[in-house]
């Protein structure tokens, strides 16, 4: 199932990220898609700020993955943008991050869809104004559907 809504501003996007962060757990996978400059890293950083408030968060564009420690699980913030092939991803140790012990936040996940786990929530961002973004949620697999439903319920209760 696909759901769309509009974020009116960066502050609105951060509030949405905060409501998502509260329901995330080890083993969850969030895949961020969208063109350059749509806010993928901003949204991922907003989630991380909520989960790991005492840690300095950086974009993983040059390092492929940054690892953070939330109170209950590690968070792997991954960026596929600079990779040239799926083989390069696997050679970099991708299987180590698919262990289910941590939360995976993947930017540019659409580049290598066959390397993604069987269940995840895809968050696609599209610029529709200077600060406005269209956010499209696509649930893949059972946990992806659960995450989508739980996040929509969390947003509705605020």
C-alpha cells in the first residue's frame, strides 16, 4: 500500500521524523529515495537526533555507513549513492548490516533493490515547493506494513 502526504516545512519534517523514531526497533529497515536535495539526509538525521540525541550525526555519503548507538540497539545509516555496483556493496560487507540486531536507515536504496531486505518501509521525498515536500510511503513486506500503519497512527494522534 502506498500513502502520500505533504510536509510543509523542515520543522514539520523533523516532527514527522520524531514520531517515526518512537516506533522504530532493532531489525527495522527504512529506505529513503528521491532526487538530490529532496531531504533524504535531513529526514534520516532527524530520526537519528531523536534516537541518539547525544551523538553528532554526519552524512554517510563518503564513508558508506555511519554507526550510532541508540539506547537499545545500533543504528546503521547507509548511503548507496557513491557505489557503482551491487557487487561493490557486497564487497564492502553489506551482509554485516543485515543481521537484524540494528536499525538500518538506507539512503538511495533504489539503486540496488535486490540487495534490500524482504521487509522495509520506503520513504520517497519529492520537492513541491521551496520548503514543501511530498512524502510517499511504500510498505514492503510484513514489518514494512506494520511500520507504515504504526507511523500513520502516531501522526494522527498528534
